């Protein structure tokens, strides 16, 4: 007697695969700047009688009078707005990303049976060897993947933008910063000869120099 074996798939044929991590970041890269632009416009038009905000730079200076600290202050404001935009985009595009509840990570990519912790960093600094800035005292809790949004605000909009990821970040944070120094800040950097392949660029550019990779925003 011959047996005919019929294999029945339990997979729903109508269910599409989750968006990949790379696809998800492409969407974030595309969508975030315009939503942050909208938030800048919103805060410039607050319905207050005796308070007017002429531009983003005034908003920053009103929050931080020390000019040396204004880049950091502006970055914190943009970081908050980027976080709001990320939440909005995740819901609109049904991205397989959720908030993280572990120290050292902000998001988790949970699509396609993966679970990848992600730290999100924003940087309003100049182009150069530093991708972003962190807290020197928490380097022992960094996850491996850092998602970096680099920006420049001009004329009340995100005028320059860069999105990239850096893999193997935990080693770079600890190895390339002097934890015994007096500074409270650390820098995420990549060496041209051993770290360049860990960088995935979604916008902007990276240039391998003699020692450090240079991170370059692009106009939008």
C-alpha cells in the first residue's frame, strides 16, 4: 500500500512578513524630519498672550542662557520631539518596534522572530568624528546597536539630517573614552580601519579618515 502524505501549512498565507529592521529605519529616516518641522512650527505658534517664540534658537536660549550649553539644550529638545515622532510613525506604519524596559536601550526591534535592543541618540553637533554624545558614567550598560539621528536646525526647520546605525557600540563607548577623566560626557566614535563595516548609513555620508570616521549630515 502506498501512502500519500499531505503537509498542511499552519502559516496564514495572507499574513505578510514583518518589516525588517533596515526597512523600519528607512521609514523613520524618511518620516521623522518633517514631523519635527511640524513640532517646531507648533511651538512657535503657542496661544500665549505674553510669550512669543520667534524661532527655534530663541526657544533654546530661553531654556539655556549659557551659550556653551545651548547645543546640548537644543539636542534635548529635538530628542524629545524625535521620540514623539518615532511613536507616531511606529503606529502609523505598524513597525515591529516597541519600547524597551531595560537600562541601556530605548527600543526593541521584535519583527521576524528577532528581539534586538536599540539605543536611540540624537546629535546637534558639528560634522566630525563624533557620531553622538553620551553619559560617561553609564558606559557599562550600553547595548550593541545604536541608532543615531544627527541634525542641524536652520530657518525653523531641520535643514540638515543624517540617520545611521552603529553595531558593536558597547565596545566603542568603553574603549574610546577615558572613564577616569573629569568629563561627564562620552563620545561614540568609529575607527576607520576596524569599525567602518559596523556603520550602516541611511542618509548623509561617512568618510574614513586617517584614524576616525567622519560623520556628515546632508541638506534636505
